[in-house]
């Protein structure tokens, strides 16, 4: 992960490249490696932990929309926006792009914390 960098509007962005020998590609799929969706969710969680500098717990995957497959050595830019929701949790909406084109959008709910703006 390169980043994350926090923007003035509260968004945070990072860059990821998963090499050919990344364990997530093993068996998914032999001869045609595709980055598993859970790896994208974990990328968002890693960004959130880095921005907050504290542990974060995934409460729920609200939506996960995979638009295009991601394979080995492809640079992904991930942009996240956090919003505080009822119950002390934060909703994180993450957009994944490759060469400026969308490849995924993920909405998750994480435990509360200091980040996020009020709705």
C-alpha cells in the first residue's frame, strides 16, 4: 500500500499493486488469477486503520459491486469516504479504479471511531 493520503475534503486515497506471487491469487483461478473480493475489503480496512491509527472492526458488508476483474501487477487506486451513522458506526464507501476506470465499489460498516462526518 502506498498511502493513504488524506484529502482536505475528508476522503483518503491509496495505491495498491498485488504481485504475481500474492497468496490471494493461489487457486483464484488457476491459469487466470483474479483478485478475490475479500482482498479488496481488506485493502479498505488497512486504509481505515492507517488513517485512524487504531484498530478497526468490520461490522457489515453493505454492498460489493465488482465491475471488472483485477489481476496480477495492476495498479489500483482506492478512494474512501467515511460517514458517521447511527449506533456509533461509520459507513465507508470505497471506489477502486485501474487506469482511471472503475473496477469495484464497496460499502462497509465499521466500528465507531474518530473519523467520519455526521449525516
